[in-house]
């Protein structure tokens, strides 16, 4: 591997790459997720970075269901599922036990947005407040997908779900997406961050970062769901990128409650590009004043995010929303 | 040497002697003194454990569950609303077949709100798949807690030790607290076979199709039935060490040739026993110590020769009748000459259970032959006319 400073690029020999050890595969293939499931890909990436010395408490939801149809399991690490709303508390119990036994295995908690923002929020809050050494990962696909696409408090404003359908009186979900990462950060935990499955380098980096921290850490991973969002399986990454590039899903890091990092957006895209790619926002493109109002509202939300978190990039940066996906392992191929 | 101790304090000592590595609980009257005493033992360095002071009973049960899965012995305790808030986790723990011990400091369930004793809370989760043991006094509560760990670990089943709130938890009595050597000799260190371990990864709590669910339930049911032998064995083994024995699955006293029996669970038994002696009543008293597994064979043997059996319980199924009463009636219906069963709820929401209860009950069954079920101690003059 050779680095050329002038062109800021690295030459990699394919043969050399092939000789490198494979990344750890904690989640094996052969599970039952839908084609293009963002959650499945995100979990695979988390496991690659987390490694084998872990123990997982998984809440009820798609990830739990599609990975473990008895008597099969796609997990190559110790894994358990108890209920929908107690992944935080189960993880806390595991961590207390490992501590009492003098073991250093890291405990991870996995849950969807329903299991995190809504029904499991109390046990998550308790776990963080008590300072358990647990990395809590929320796979945010913005609805209760496992039960067939019902709204959660993570569902974006105006999105269609089976319990927030558009109709003569409604333009989809009436309420705003809950700002969970800020609420979590308000527990003054050492590290809380958002990331997206469309930005694997950022995702793995944040998992590694959280794994090194002793104490409660939180990662919210935006995870497109083709079935629930009304997209094709092969579009998941493109749609996930648009969520970030429009400013609708800000990629940020908070340490002890303070904003310490963002993924800058090189050229913010109009939210319409993101919305029109998905069936769940189809009703916003009808010729109706309410639809136009909601489109404006969503653009305003994105602009607000960009301003509040300082997401606007300052020219070309190899670590911004356009550059970061070109970063390969420890080198930069081209910026 | 007996020491004068409050029931809750004695229970805290008993728990500590069993060396759980993780204790997690949430306060609720009348369980609170148990966890306060445990906290103090931990703070004073007399009990080494991770004490997790959680934000709800739901998490208390979940933390204990997670701890067992990660390879530790664990403990929790609750009562009343707390037991009901835990209900979903209690089913989950038992269905996963993990060893765990909890104390239920029995209390009524709201509404109307009552902090006082009855057994509606543990009855509300009788189908969760836990072993349920009911204690007559505080010495038994201490000894049963220690036995419960052995039973639980031998059967891979959770055990709920039911102790009447206030009547036992808040009562000062002279009690024998076993020595650490005694308990260590009785309760060996334990390794849970399905512990989560990165060196040998397993997946637990997976989705099961209709092809396997009945089999899982069958195994669970069988495990509970087999637990009866372990309950007896643990009581016998503990008796050999301590000299105290509680009859295994059930306890009975009174004349062999009695034709009238009175059956109950928990601390009422002591009151009835005293009343029987004082009033010189010719009745056989039966106390179920194990409610789950339900001791059908032992009960049939204990009821042999009875013409009438009165079941007194501190709970009911409104619109149905007695819960224990119905189960006893069903179990004894298999006898060639089953006794007539009289089922009464008594002592609800802390209503006093006086010594005179026994005599009153015996009079009542003479006056009202064939009465199926009633709340025994209702004072009708307090009710509006339409409810009388
Ligand atoms: C107490 C309880 N209520 C409801 C359910 C039904 N349920 C199972 S999974 C689920 C939704 C999961 O949604 P989320 O957490 O967002 O995860 P996803 O499936 O989208 O990955 C619901 C409502 C349940 N299992 N338990
Ligand atoms: S419904 Fe969505 S989250 Fe669930 S498996 Fe399918 S793509 Fe994944």
C-alpha cells in the first residue's frame, strides 16, 4: 500500500487486500430479513467493529425475529432476547453479573426505534442513569416494522404508516420525530451518537469508539426499511444517504451532553429528492395545499437541523458526507 | 441462638447467606424493609453483591434475569402492584427455564388501593410457570428462602417464596439464623448450563413456530411436576442440617379420625392451629406449602376420610369464586368419596383473621350446607342494599 501525498491517494494491491484477515462476522448470512434491509446490514457492520468478546440483549422486533427462527440462529456471539421493552434492563443485569465475576466482556443492547424511543425508553433511561457499561444500539427504521409498519415516536412528520394513514383529514403522521439522541445525551453519558447504515465507515468508527468507553454509550443508526418506506431493496443505501444529505437525519456526536462532532454535508440536497424516492411520502406529491404545506414544513425541519447542528460543510472535505464513503479501511483512495 | 428479628431483616440475612452476586429491586410496601436491609448489609460490607437499585419492578425482574443469563446467582423481591408490573417478565423468566429466587411479600392488588396483606398478587401470576411456596411463619420464610435456591438450581425453574405482608414481614420474632457454614454446606456453588459465554456462544429466547411451542410447554409442565420431589428433598436435607422441617409439599395436624378439615396457605395456619388447640376442635388442619407444583397426590392422601373440607384463602377470582378452593375441589373430585368442599375468601386487604375464625367457619358450614363460595367476613351492614 503506497500513499501519494500530492494527489492524496493510495494505491492498494488487490492481492494484498485479499491476504488481510476478514472482518469478524458476528451476524452470519442466511437470516430471514427482507432484501435490502438496512437493519440487517447495520447489525452486520456493528458486529464487525464490536468483535467477538461481547454479549447481546436484543429487544423484540425485526432484527430479533429474522435472525433467530428456532432452531436456527444467525448469531455467532452470545445473544438473548427477553421482551420488547427491557433490552436496557437485561443488559444492565448482564453487566452487573459480569462485573461481579470480574469479567470484561462488553454488553451490547440492540433494539428498534419502537423498543428504544417508546416502550423500552424507561429501561434504557434507567440503565444509562445508573452508569452501566453497556453500548446500546438503536436500529432506527422509523416505525414498528415487525408488526407491519405502525407509527412510532421516531416516525418522521407526515410519513404514512398503517396507523398514520393519509386521508381527507390527515397528511400522514401529525407529530414530529422525537429527538432521542438529545434526550439520551441529557443523561450526561460519556458518548451518544447518530450514524447511518449508508455511511459504513462512520458507523464502524463510532462502534469502535463506543466499545472503548467504560460506561453507558448510545448509537442511533438510521436504517432504511424497503418494506416500510416503500422503496426497492437495492435503493436502501441511496435513500439512507439522501436522509443525511438533506439534513433530515443529522449525523452527530455528543459527549457528556455536549455536541462534539458532526458529519458535514458537502452540498445539502432538497428534501424533495429524499421524499419522492419513498412510497411513505407519496401523498405529499398530490395537488393539494396541505401537501405543499407539509413539503415546506419538512424542508424547514431540515434547514433547522443544518443550522442547529452546524451541518453545512466548508468546501471539499474528505471526511464530509461525500468524502467519507470513499475512505477505505485506514487509507484514503481519493477525496 | 435465636435472635429477635423483624421478618424482613431475617429474610435479608437469609438472602445474603445464599451469596447471590446480583440483587435488584424496587421499593413497595410491604417488601421495602427486605431490600432496605439488604442495602444496609451491602453498604456495611457484610454482603458482597452488585445491588442494582432499578427504576421499576419491570426492570428489577429483567436485571435479575439478565444476571442469571450472564452466569450469576440473583435475587429480587416485590409485592402487589410490583408483581403485576413484573408479570410479563415473570412468564418470560420461567419460560426460559432459568433458576432465580424472589420473595413476594403478599399484599392486596388495587383498586381499591390497599397496602395490607392478602394473596391476590401471587395468585395473579400463578400460571407464570414459577414454583410457588407459601410460608406459615418467619422461621419458615428464612429456611424456605435457602431451600428455594437449591430447588431452583436443581430444577432450572424460578421459585417465588410467598410471605404474608406485615403479618410476617413486619413482625418481630425470635428466629434462628443459620450459619454461613451451614448454608454453604447445603447450597453448593452453581453453574447455569445455558450461561451466555463468548467462548461458547448460544442464542436464547428465539422465535418458536407452532411445531415446537407445545413441546416447550410440555417440558416446562413436566419440570414443575418433577420439582415436587426436589421440594421434599430440599426440606428433608435442610431438616437434617437444622432440625427444622416443614412437611415438604404440605403440612397437616389434628386427629387422624377427623371428618372435617380446614385447608389454607400461609400465616393463617398458625392462627387456625392455635384456635384448634384452644377450642379443642376435632378438625384436621392442612396447609399447602407448595401451590405450584400443585400437590395433588399429597393433598388426596391428606384429605382421606374427610366428609367436609373448608378451604380458606386470601384471594378470589371475582365472578368465579375461590382460586385455591376450585383447585382443591378439582383435585379431590378424583377420590372415591370426595369431601364436600366449602370455599371461603378471608382476610382480604388486611382484614384481621381472629382466633374466633375457626369456630365461626365450623358453625357456618352447619348452618349453610352446600355453600359453594363466599367472602366469609363481609359485614353486610356496610354495603348499599343492592350489593348485599
Ligand atoms: C409489550 C409488547 N407490546 C407489543 C408487542 C408487539 N410488537 C412486537 S415487535 C413490535 C414493533 C417493533 O418495532 P421496533 O422496535 O421499531 O423494531 P422493528 O421491528 O421496526 O425493527 C411490536 C409492537 C410486544 N412484543 N410486546
Ligand atoms: S420489514 Fe424492514 S426492518 Fe423488517 S426485515 Fe424487512 S426490511 Fe428489515
